[in-house]
């Protein structure tokens, strides 16, 4: 239930971006929720959530570049986190979980490389 509560907070941050638009404040809200999940995923037996949230944090880490992060990539991370919890994919030993994590991490790396 605690993990679901954290995901609901992330959903609310995503909804704020959609309803209010991407701003320093709304994107920062997503970053802080992702940062919380990065720290809590493994605690709640979901190291894959930690990995996915870590990838999202890496995308949004630099406040000076945060606004250039593609919204579609932010949404893809949030959708992936939601999906792995819904489908109880706890680790990247699961082939779907591994592919999700690797693909998102590659897209973040490509974005950061310019």
C-alpha cells in the first residue's frame, strides 16, 4: 500500500504537468516524487521501480536542463513504473522489466548526450 501511495503522488505530479503545463514547479514536482520512489522501491521489494525512478531522476537531475526533458520520455518512465507495480514485475530479471529499463536508460543517455 505504501508503494501505491507513492505512485499516486507521482501520478498527481504528472497530472499537474498535464493540467498546468510544464513549468519549473510542475517538472520539479515530478523529479521529487521520482526521487522518493528511487529511494523506496527496493525497500518495498521493487528494485525495478528504484531503477526506473533512478533513470527518471537522471533525466531531470540538472535543474538548468530540466525543462528540456521531453515530456513523452517523462511520461514513459511514469507509465513504466505504474505498469511494473501493476503487473508485479519486481526485478529486472523479468525480460519485460529488463527491456523497459534498458530502453528508457538508453533514451535518457541519448537525450543527455544531445
